[in-house]
């Protein structure tokens, strides 16, 4: 009995030792996780600061609304809007992955786009996509076989000229949805190509679509995180057509309110299913009339 008692006491001592070790490990992991989350949350502030001001095109284009929803704190989606020489430029991109890796790629995208807008004379959407492709490949050294980064993005560029009431659009994997005040919507298909990706041959040239802007017509650019919501019964993708039809149902609303309604319907459709990707929707509706 004495030996059994000692064995039990020794076992209890071991249990307490293991408990104490697990507690120390838990506290260490909790502290490390807290530091990591603190870093990522601060990174989100930096990423948000790189996005354009909500009123970047205020009084210059008309109505503009954006839904930017990262999957994991920071996003692999990026968008930009700016007036240059009387023309309104809107750019959207969906980089490889999401979270921290995707966010790193948006920095490459943002830097390349800033250089294009600052240094290059052409604001033709197809030329801008070609320049983005070239700069992305150069920055990630994808022209070299030893580059570890076989990454890239889908992107689209819209340039609205109020002097001619025309819209130029080019897309690499991101199409343009055109929604008139009444009647059928139209999807202007993007080129089936991405930017970057060293394993893919560069696409040249991209296609620029020239569209007359009709009064009251709204335009939408969105990354695939929107139509790729999974839900319903049986479980399936929400899909591009259903997204367009949902927008059509709410086309009379102000754009900001419209995007809130779309976001709510996507969440309801998803139900208990988790989101799978970053989501960005950029909507704009040019003024019906302009003063000289």
C-alpha cells in the first residue's frame, strides 16, 4: 500500500507539472497570437490609408459607392479612383490569395498603378492593363526562371470622359456590368487573361470597349468574392447572373443603399456557410447632365 501511495503521489506530481507546462505554453501562444493580431490590425489601417478617399470623385463623376470587404482583416482586393485631365479613372484588382499574402500583392499593384498614372501619358484602359502586367512581372522578377512568386491578379480599368459622355473599359478577368434605368442589363466581357503570373505568356493587346454613357445608367465592377458566395439549398454559388438580377431589382436605389442591400442579401443567401474570399464592388452612376 505504501508503494501504491507513492506511485499515486508521483503521478499527481507529474499531472501538476504537465498542467503548469501547458499553462505556460498557452499563455505564450496567447501572447504571440495577440501580437500577431495587433500587427495585422495595424496593417489593415495602413492598407485602408492607401485606398482612395470616399469623395475622390465627388462632384466630378456623379454617384459612386464602394463595398470593400476583406476576408481576413487585410485584403487581396484593391481599387483606385482619380480625376486626371478631366477624365475619371476607376481601377479595381483582385490579387492572388487573400489575407496577408494578398495584401502584400496589393502593395505591388498600388505602386505600379501610381507609377503609371504619374509617368505615362496614355490613359487608355488597354494600355494601362498592359503596363500593369509588365510592371507586375518586373517587380516580382517573373522574367527569371528562379522567381519564387508565380502570382498575379485580375483587374479592370474604366475611364469616363464627361466632355464626350463616353466610357472606355478594359478588363483582365473582371467584366463590367452595365445597368440602365430600365430594361435589360448587359455584361461587357473581360479578356480571359490575368496580369502577372510568370507561368503565363503576357496578353497583348487587351481589348478596349467604347461605350456611350446613357443618362441614369449605372456601372459595376466586382471581384469574384461577390458572385462566389456559397449557400442556398442545394448548396451552390450565388453566381454572376443572380448578382446582376439582384442589382436590377434595386437599380432605383441610391448606390450606397443599393450596395448595402446587396451585401445583406449575399449574407442571407450564405446562411451558415463561411465566406471564401475578399469581396469588392465598385458602383458608379455618372451625372445625367454636366455644366461646361
